[in-house]
């Protein structure tokens, strides 16, 4: 499992909290001290909570389920998109669409619209549209891609959610809690950690801090995915060997039965094309009849 040390967290500025007057009393257990009116987060507790969260993320990824990343703030948008893409996990970096989880079938319909527009371009039906209609369709496609492109592969509700800035993404937190989806979150001194299943007390404003934490989270997910691949590869050859070991025994038992069955099987194969030849003769008779009818019709016209 990918772990970090105390110095890395310190260099990234993970320990810097918010101003004392903006603090949430629920964060008191994670605050080490106050300096110049700013709360300092206890990095030892951050390290412990981070390792706990990473091991849980690894297990979820190993089981083959999806983890949805949510980060709509400026500092985190590009970082999350860049680091989460290689793991092929879904993420939301634009505005959180209300009811994305609680009203998931509607979101799926919107995603299907994207695929139908793509099919139109492939089929050639898009070319037959008027210029104005083309513009409307392309704009709609671009809007859907911006909002839902990153979750287009998410066919069902995620197994867990990783949130950057819990207080900003309160709607996403509320929806996840309603559906009992486990929550992983970067929790600053102004946030409430009670609603988060795996809170990571850390600075959620500095891009360096966010980058380090997301890097560790995606690293543990990648490890889980790699282990899953390894297990599948091990299971595959084992199953093939079992099948291979069974084959010679069955062949030895059924050699006499096969010899007796070979002759009739060949006869059947010879007989099959005869039936096909009879079928092909039918359209010929139909063609002759039509010609006769045409000839008769011409005679009647001459008369």
C-alpha cells in the first residue's frame, strides 16, 4: 500500500488550517495548536487517517467496484481530472448536478443522449439535418460532455465517494448519506467530519496538499486494480490446467463410442446439401411463372 511520511505532509502544507474564528468545534480532536490566529492540524492523526482511508480504497478497487471523485473547486479540478483518469474511475469536476445519485436513472438517460448523438454522426443521419439543427445538437452534446462525460462509464451507483472540501460539496455528501454510500473526504478545520466515514484532516485549499492526497488515494486504488488483475491471471491458467487434465481421460473413455458415431455423422453431412438444393429450386419456378403471366398479359393487350 502506498504510504506517506510526516515530512512529505509537512512540505505540502497539509497542516495549515483555517482562521480560528472560522473553525468547526467538531474538528477539535484533529487540531494540534493555534499559531497567529490560524489552526494547525495534527499531522500524526492525518497520517493515521490517511493510511486507513488508503487501505479501504484499495480493497474497494480490488473488489472491482467504482469510486466517485468529487472536486468542483478551482484548485482541485485539474488535479483530480489528471490523476483519476488513469485509474478509469468516475469523477465530477464541474458543477454537481442536483440529484445525480438520488435520481440516477434521469442522469443515465442524459448520458444515453450523448451516445445517440454519436450514433447519428456515424450513421450519416447527422449530415441530413439542417444547419440550425446541427448547431443545436452539437451544443447539446458539448454541454452533456462537460457535465457528464467523466461519468459516462458509471452504469450503477458508486461503491464509495471521495470528496475534496466536504463543506463545499454538502449536496453530494447529503445524497451519499441518504443512499448509505461510504464517504472519504479531505476535511479542513472549518468542516464537519461527523458525516464522513473516512475523514482525512488536511488543508483542502492549497493545490500542493490536494495533489499529494489525491496522488496517494489514486496510488492505492491502482494497487488494488493491479492485484485484481494478478488474481485473474492466476485463476485463468489454473482453470485451463484443470480442463486440460480432464480431457485425456474423457477421450480415452469415448474412443470406441466416437468410432461408431463417425460413419453416421458423415452420412448426415452428405445428406444436408441435398435438402438445400431442393430449396434453391423454388425461386426458379416462381420466375418462370411470372414470365408466363407477363406473356399472357401482352397477348391480351394485342387482342
